[in-house]
């Protein structure tokens, strides 16, 4: 296979940037010293995983369960894989990269860039990912799943109609 002229790394384009900005969660995989994979779910408001450039992503790490398994794993092997899902749209994006962990206390500008005002005091670490490659996967076996908010939005017109019909029926009842 001739790879001459191929880029050394895949830059994130507009499709990837938009998809990443719309996610409210993702999975991150790292590898332990003993070679065992570890997968962790990360969640937050849509867009908490930020595209910082064509080859870089970042997000804040907050006070939590204090296990710090991913942080410990990348101290020995900085390679990670991110798995981003859009279940309703049956779309997934895999990202491979190298993760660097920074102390939030020494990087206030990055904390400001990657978090909202109300969260800044809770940020302990900043995760910065140097993107090496990414791949969009086939949607064939992605089962659509919906958040409670998405279900509520989709069913709101039905609930409104039921309320209106119930009000009409109540007005037709004999006193």
C-alpha cells in the first residue's frame, strides 16, 4: 500500500467538530501497566469535550470518585481511544490519540477555556488529547436510544393534545 503523500495525522474537520460539540458523553479507553484495557464513561453538558485545534481536544476532570485509574494509566502509556456515540442518529466516532494530564491549579487559562464559570472551582485536572487518527463507524448495528430529555421533547405535543382533550371532556361533563 502506497502511503506517500498521506498525512501523518488526521485533522478534525467540520463534521467531526460539529459531532464532538454535540456530545454530552463519551467513553475513554486507556491501558494499564499490565496491559489490561480500562474503559471509563465521561459525561457533562453537550460540548464539554472541546475541539482546541485540528489535532487537539480537551476537557476538565472534576472531583469525583478519587480512583484516578485513567490518570494513572496514562502516566505509563499515554495512548487513549475515545468512543463518541449519537444513538438517535445511529452514528459513532472513534478517536485515537495521546493524552496529557495537566494540573488545573497551574493552568487557569485552560480551566477558563474548558469549563463554565460555575464549575471552575471544582476542576482538578485538565485532559489534553493530541489526536492521531479518527474513524466513523457503520451505523448498521447501532440501536437507537434516547435520553429522557429527548423523549420528553418528542412526546410533548402528545401530552399537550391529551391535556386539551381532557379539558374539553371536562367541560362536556354534566354538573
